[in-house]
């Protein structure tokens, strides 16, 4: 999993594609533990203006099956769109794929 999250955070699109080809389940897998977990889209949108090539990374994750509606499991239940709000291009891409800005991020 470390190689996958590193590929997301460094914008290494080639390595991301190789990992998704070999392990397609990574696009939908949750990362974390019993208390808190997140998806690959949460990893990508955690610092949307910071990670290189984040918009293209997110396009590839969604194309591989990542769920734009997936919620963070923990003290809140935010979607990737909530986390991407500080990055207009990422937020616009997620909205174009049906993500709702009206989703309630409150406790489950």
C-alpha cells in the first residue's frame, strides 16, 4: 500500500498505472484501521494543491473505479469533494462525475 499512496502523493502516473494494472482493487480499497479509514481519492484530495499532477491522478483513479461518493470513516464522514474544496480543478472534476457538495459530512 505504501507504494500506491506514494505514487498518488508524488504524481508518479506511470507507477500508479502499473500498480492499478496489477492490483485493480487498490482503486476502491480503504486505507487505515478500524477507527479511521479513507480511500485513494481521499489520499489524493488530502492536499489537492500540493500533490503534483493531482487532477490527472484523480482522473486515473476514477477511471479505475474509485468511488467519488466514498466517505471517510472516522470522526466525520467527508467525501473526497469535501477534501478537494481548496482545489477548484479537482472539485470541478469530482462534481462532473456526480459528487454532491450537499453531502452531509457530519457524524454517521
